[in-house]
C-alpha cells in the first residue's frame, strides 16, 4: 500500500491501476498468509471450540478446511485492499494531516465489512471442517446450512465476525501506518518491503492480542448448531457465558497461537502485499 510520500506516487495512477494493483496484491497476500499459517489457525480454532481441543480433533487433520480458505482468502483480501485504497485516496487530499490516523480507522473498518461479505461463508465451512469430526465435504456443509437456515445459514456469525474484525483492523492499520511513517522519518528515506512486513507483524500482534475475546465468541457462534439453546448466539451472550463458566481464561482461549499466528501473518501478509504491489507498479511504469 503506497502513501503519498512513497517512491511510487499513487496520485499518478489511474483508478483502474489502483484497483488492479490492490486486487492482485491483496489476493496474493491473502492466499499466501492463509495457506502458510493454516495449521496454527486450526489449533487456535480447536482450542476455542466449545467441544474441547481433543474432541475437536487435537493435532490430527490440521489441514482440514484448507479448501474453503484457498477459495475465499484471495477474493476477500483483494476486496479489502481495493476498498481500503480507494477510500484512503479519496480522504487523504481533503482532510488535515492530523486526522490521518482517524482516516485509517474509517478506511479499515469499511473495508472489513466489504471483505466479510465474501469471507464469512468460507469461514463457516473452514471452522466446521477444522473442529467437527463428521462435518463432511464443504459442499455438504453449505447445503446443510442453507437447508436449515436459508441464506442466513451462510452468514451465521457475520455480525460477530464484523464485530471482531472491525476493531482488529481499526487497531492494526493505524498502528501499521504509524510505524511505517516513523520508520521512514527515522531512516530519512523510503523503507523496504521487509521493513513494511516488520511493521505489519508488530501491528498484527498488538491487534490480535487485544481482540482475542471477540475471536473466541465468533468461533463459538460459527460452530454452534442452528438449534442450539445452550447459549445466546450473540457476541455479548457468548462472552457473558464464557466469563461465567471459565473466567478470563475462557475469554482468552487460544491467546498464544492467535497472537503468534497474527504476528507471523501480519509480517507475511503486509510483506507479500507490498512486494507484489511494487512489482506490479514497476511493470506498469516501464
């Protein structure tokens, strides 16, 4: 993602170039990070599952659910960055510099909602494959969800995913942008893709740690049977039940793998995005 003071002046790009760069670089970043870190994501999901880690599969079949990730990660990440960069490039010329962090919050929040419309159905399939032994083929899971709840079944946990991901991105992206800016100032020159990746890793780790309870609640909601009456299938309902039964330990289930996952993922995600975006732009400018 290019800021106004980057080597490649994004203001010289047409909207179509911004769109294609964001889409392709975002898709590459999303696919690489999700496939690379999938086993750790499986462990995290099973630690958070209401069925318990071992009953959810333990360390067996840690690549179950990879197919839906491959299908969904590229378009959802691409859609996120298209939205993020378009909104960012619209706001930057018309707001005071002091409000730049606030603009990053707005850009990231709106973009997460856009990405979730693509991501949530695949996330449901992925997590049920990861944590439910007899979940079946991804198509079977989708058909079952539609049969029981209609279109709503495909978007079970949409609200909780948005409630988790919007605060996550509202923390991650302003921190990422601020770290890049400070590093650029301290160096007195443009930063490398590796340095962008390091900023992304730090920002991701901070945001991931802070939003763990929301992630636990989202996982519980997505794994719950549609007829379950055991707990209210809302963020607040699940969090209250978790705190009542397991205290803070329950709210932060999977904290370590989630934080490590997102720290590593942030580095890979932003590093691949930046490297790919610069490569695409250099080809276009030749």
